[in-house]
C-alpha cells in the first residue's frame, strides 16, 4: 500500500472510468494519508505523481483538482486533441468565398517554368519585392517599417522563436503578462528561458512592475501583445504605450511586440515599434489574415539587429518556403489580403454581437472587433471542470490555466474562440455553454461510491 505509484495508478483508473470527474477536488494530503493509512510524505508523492501525469492540477490556497481527461464512456477524444464537434479552441478565421479569392494568384505559380523557383527554400530576407510588400502590409497609422528591416519565416511561431533566440540565451529571463499566448510558454521552454510575469491593470502592463522585475534580476527581453491581447482582448491605450516605451528605453530593454491580431483593430494607438524603434521587434504573420495552411511569418527588427535575427532564423531552420512567400506577395499586391481583412473585420463584429446576445448575463470580456472572448466563470465552476463539461457536449474551449504564467494565479475563466466554427454552430454552442454555466457542476459522480478510491469530499 505504501507504493505511491500503485496508489496513483488506482486514482488514475478512477479518473479514466469516470468515477472522478474533471473539476472535482481531491482531499487535503493529510486527510488522504489518514484514509489510506500512509505517511503524509507518501501522500505528497502520490499527488506529485498525478500532477506529473497531467491528471490533476494544484491551485495555491484552494487544493488539488482533477483535470480534463476522458470525457465520456464512449471515449470521444479530448478538446485538447482538436476533435470537438464544435471547435471554439482553434481560432483561424475564414470567410465565404475565401478560396475563390486566393486561387487566381496561385495559378501562375503552378506553371512548369515558375514552379521550380517557387519550390525552393526561401531566404530569411526574402526578396526586395517581398520586403516592400510586407512593409506596406504591416504599416499602421504613421508607422511604416523600413523594408530593409523585414525578415521572413514560415509562420508567426517561428518569427517569435527566432526573435527570442536572438535576444535571450539559455537561462535568460523574459517579462510577460500574467496571462499570455500559450505558444510563448512552449517556445520559452524549448529555449530554456524563464518567463517572468509582470503585473497588469485595466490599461495593460504596469510600468513599475516592469522596472521591479528588471531590478530583481535583469530581464533579457519583454514580450507583449499591446493590441487585442490574447486571451483578454485588452488594447493598451496610447498613454500607457508611451509610458512603456519610455520605460524600456530607460532600461535598454528589448521588446517583442506580437501584432498577429492587430489587423482587426482600426484604433489610433501606435505600435510600440513606432515609439521605441531601437528596441522593439515586431512579429506578425498571414495565418489569421489569410489562412494557416499556406502562410508566412514576419519579423520587423531594429536597425543593427537584422543579421542576428536572420542568423537565428537560419540556425533554427525557420525560413519561409519560396512558394508561400511568392503567393503572399501576389495576394498583397492584387488586393486579396485587403479584401479578406475587410471581410474578417465585419465577421468578427457580427460574431461579437452573438456573444453579447447569448452570454450577456455573464462576466465576459471582449473587444467588439476581436475574434475571442474571455469568460470569467460564475461560482462554483472552475476552468478545467467547465472545459470538460463543454467537451462532453462536443464543444472545445480553452481553459484559462493554459494562458497563465504566474503559478500563484489560477483564473477561473475560459477563452472562447469565435473564428473557426460556422455561425449556426457557434450560436448553438454559445447557447449550450450559457445553459451549462447557469447550473452548478456535479459535486460527485453518479452511482455507488468506489470504496478503494480517494474518497473525494
């Protein structure tokens, strides 16, 4: 009985069989130890093993809760696997007629005389024509990047990885918002980089918190999403941007500004790159503007940083495909991207209207121009439990825990992606989620209690 792995195996079986449901709380470790006749240290090892297997999650000050694993006896795949019938987790917008808009620019590339060049590996600095096209596409307000400072990758994730790799060595520290894009966490882990959460308020990152984090141990860079922050939809106002630009300039602190969703925003707020051009590196891509399957990532870097970031692109094997790069140039030049952007802006506004209509009675934070909504769940729902309940109804959503960088902060919230589902499916899914949220989660699984399990209370 004292074999902690054997006890963990039994609990894992209870979770797999549905005796323990996502969102249920395990007893405190001392109570668990007493009930099972084991030492408190052994109970701690059991819980640590369950965390290691990804079956439970510990929430500081609240306890240990079962994560989303199997969702029904029929064994439907998890929302994390992207197989939900209505996927509100993935967030790639498409609009009617999109394929017909994209096809004409591709046809000339399929000729035998053009295909050879188009199938080569593209260079990080692309071509002069590509740099000019990208600079025009990424321009915002009075800011237009110099074409000579534009680099290309296969997608935005690669642009982010290459930029961070060029700025931060293994063991380095990068400041981030307490809730951030999950792929940033993955990239940081692969680069052996530590993410340091900085405090935010209703207007975005707090300048003094950035300074304090840098004082405690120097930061190598700061990663921010000042426009349509994912997942909260916050757009940092102009005055706070100016304060942040002054702060990083005082500290000599490089910034990675993620503008992947900024194409939806038509407000006057300038990019951080316009306010601190010697320090700010912009990352962006075509995946949301156009489509994820044939995309290009962009990195706009400060003067003097082009060679370093280009070297990181090459060493990571993150260069663009020549076919995708040439297609992107053609789509930008013939107005296809502009037409898609206009259509997606209209679609996002319409879908946000559905959120206001169907989830209006709940604490939902969203920008009327954005493609996602941040839902702070009503008591007593927790993020993992609500995600599992949604999955049991065939709806994929993202728990707030996926975005957190501060282990002491566990948001009881979920992100609803509005871009990927068809509108009739989205309406039905939002109605189902509203009905779920209006009812309390089950405290105990149905049926007779299992006497060999952890006796959850």
